[in-house]
C-alpha cells in the first residue's frame, strides 16, 4: 500500500456545554470521539452516517478547520497538529473543500473569475491579472464549462453548473485532497450523475484523493474505495467498500443498509 | 372500482409579468381507495404544483385559477367557492409537506396546533379536543402523548415533527392524503419508519395516497401506480412494476441509468445529456427531444399524444417511438437494448 496522504489517529472533538451567568462548563458533547482513518494517495474514503453523527465535524477537525481536542493528524508525512497557523496556511492549498449547497458557498457579488481566481492570488500562484484569467479558463475547461462564462455571476447558473464551479474552485489550486461534504446531495439524479462522473474523471486525471461525506449509500458505493460508518462520533465499521456492502459486520451498518428503499417486483 | 378522486385535464398556469407559463400541463389521473399513486420527477417539473392545485392553495397572483376538473364525490373541486372548499381542505383531503420544521408554527405548542384542527373541522372543544389530539399522536406512534402536547416544535426531532404533521393531517380521517416529499428531509432509518407508519395508517383507514417524490427507491417501496413527470407533463404512466421493469419513455430510462446502483459498483454513470429546459425556452414538439438519444425528425414538430404500451395495464408513454412506423421500430430496438443493461 502506498504512503497515506492523510492519517488520523485518535481524533477527538468535544464541544463544551456552558450554563449560567458565568458560563460554567457543565459537560461536553462528544461530537467526534476517538476515530482513526487514513486516506492513501489516489483513494476515496467514504464517510456515512445519520445527520448529527459527526461526519462533517470529523472531516473538518481532521484538517484543523476546527481545532481538535485530542489526537494526531499527519498530512503527507507532516504533523498537522504541531503546525503553527502560518505553516497551516501553506498546507491549506493542498486540501480543498466542496460543500452541499453550491449557491451558498459561492460569493454572489463576485464573478466566476473572481470566485475561482481569488484563492490563486491569495496563495500567490499567479502574479498578474492575465495569468489569473488563463488559469481560470484552464480550470473551467476541466470542469466542462466554456471560458466565456468567466465574467458571469453565480446566480446565472443552474445548480449543477454551480456545483461544477465549486469543484473548479477546489481544483484550481492543484490540491492533493478534496473533502466533499454532501457535495451531490442537493442535486437531482440526472445532474448528480454528471457531477459524480466529473469527480471520478478529475480524480483519475489529477491524481486526487477524496474524503467523501454522504448519507446516500448508493453514491458512496459508486465512488468510494473504503467506507467508514459513523455512529455517535465513533467509527463502527471501517472496511473496503465491496466487503462492507457484501457482508456488513456491524449491527448499525446492517440497519442502515436495510433502511434503504429497494426496487423490487410486487407481483 | 370507482375512484375517490378523479383528475381530468388539470392545467395550472402562472402569470409573471406579461408571460404566462403552464406549470401543470393537462394531467389526468385517478386516486383509488387504499391505493398509492406516486408522482416522480426532477425538481421544477411541476410535482408540487400539481399537489397545490388540487388543494387550491396556490397564491393568486401569480397563479391563475387551475383549469380542468378535480372530481371528488361528484363535485368539481375547482368550481367550488372558497368557503365550500375550506370544509373539504384538511378534512377530506389532507396534505403533508416536505419540511416539517417550517410547516409547524414555532411559537405555538404542538398541542395548540392540533387542537386548532379539532376545533375547525370536528367541532371538538376543551378537553375533548385535547383528548382527540393526544389520541392521534398515540396513533402515529408517539409515546406519552399527553406530555408531548405541551412541547414546542423545536423540542422535537425531525422524525417526530414529521409524525406530528402526519397526525395533524390524519386527524379528520381524510379520504385523500397528499404527501409532498414527506421523507426528503429525514435520514434513511427515520425515513423507513415514517414510510412504514404511512403504509400502516393507509391500510387501517383505506385512504388514497398521492405521494410526491424524486426518490425512485421510495416510489418502489410505496406506490401502486406511478406518473413520471417532465417539464409540467406526465410523460409516462403505469403501474409500479411496469415503470420499474418495463419503462418505455426515454426519459424514464435515462433516470434509471443515471442512478448509482447499490447492488454493484459500476464504472461510469450515464447521465441524461443536457439540462432541463427552462419555461422561457421550452422546445417545440416533444419537450425531451433535445436531450433524447433516440430523437427523430417528427419528434421536433408535432405535439406528442400519449401512446398506449400495454392496454390492460393502462401503461402509456408520451413518445412517438411507439407509433409503430419503421423508423420508430429501429430506434425502439436500440432503447430496448439499453433497457436490458439496467
């Protein structure tokens, strides 16, 4: 097996519960409670679970968007947990995120060029306006949009196109890892298929790895190499996709699989 | 069997500025006692508009009064006055909405909101109304219902809120229940519980269910009959088995092709090319023709009637592939080949 790109050990995130005028801490919510996983280069880790089970918190804590309470994270062999804020900034461009609601995650007052190109300037990957334009056009080509749309605003696009733009923004920095947090959940099936194909294609051509969060098991099965099933902040089952779907070991995984409506003949 | 609700040539139009758009286009269907009809389609295809037109709760303006006939017990609901309609709405035809959080009033307790239904439709007041409210909550599987009546919506989980919505809809024992995406906001495990509950209640009371959803899995779990909608029209109609295993319209086939499968890991998905057209740029002829892999010259001009696939099953599709000409037969064999791979 190849060297893991992201390796997480004993990750915990406890949110304190405060009470009263002096905000005395009276307890904690264990949103993520000691999870381990790793993502090898070029692999897709699917994360499933019900809403509120800590999928998103786990992903965000794993890249220190939320400070973890405990645990160690290593990304490309370096410890993320030990990094200072400044050092983290340089790692950020290697890890990108795609969110559930594409319209809410694009700045409505910026054009597509600015939305995609802003990070390029922030990370000093481009030095001039022209260069930014070239890079953005390149990205638009990769995500299947024409470069002519560069000066249009997010509201002029359909949901599927907006999600493409979000993916474009993520890949513009040539990241190693993309975290897709319910990235296809809000899309219709026919559009969802287009986006899933795009994600798959980009993974092959750009050698990306994904941490793919979804509550839709069919989508996970289609895309993921490994699956982690979360339940109340803990990983209850973590195995290669085929094994997990063929032969689920954990009681909760079985309930989850049994709950999916299936197509069957009535007569 | 005599249908409970007969819908004929239902047409709903929206007037926005100087444009008039048809959002429900000549829909025909029947709802039968104890049976479930599912309306499936992608967002924006007019599923919810159909439901709202049946209930006559579309805001006017922008909506123009729905045209056609909705026959319930011999009367056309679309011709009733608002006062008469109010007696039927909620009492005889009830509705469950998609998002239970935003359909319940956050500043009243659920007891308060349930009692309101009892007072309006059942002439029950005071303790009688409260008892009735507690009774319906128990029916939908909520334990210690008496205490729950004092809870506010935010104190309940999503699944419980949807149960309260169902309780509220079923309080007057309606003949027809319209469920507009009842489980879309819920987790799969909770979804399974809610669907089971709806099915049990349906068996007990024998109401007809009009289920609106975009999830083919939910359809196969619940429906007896299915209408597939695309751009305001019903493009394919039939019983659930026909739609799932003998689907006829290229759009339905495309929908099934673009679903990732739970049974096996497949390579590339095959999405339907292109996008759903907007109402401003509705193609002439068959509305699916710009995206259809089997498009022929005659698809582009004529208005497409419903072709009968199987007479005795009432299986119809709005597609000229079934007109029996040689050209169509050729394309049809291609379509059937694709169907075998599903």
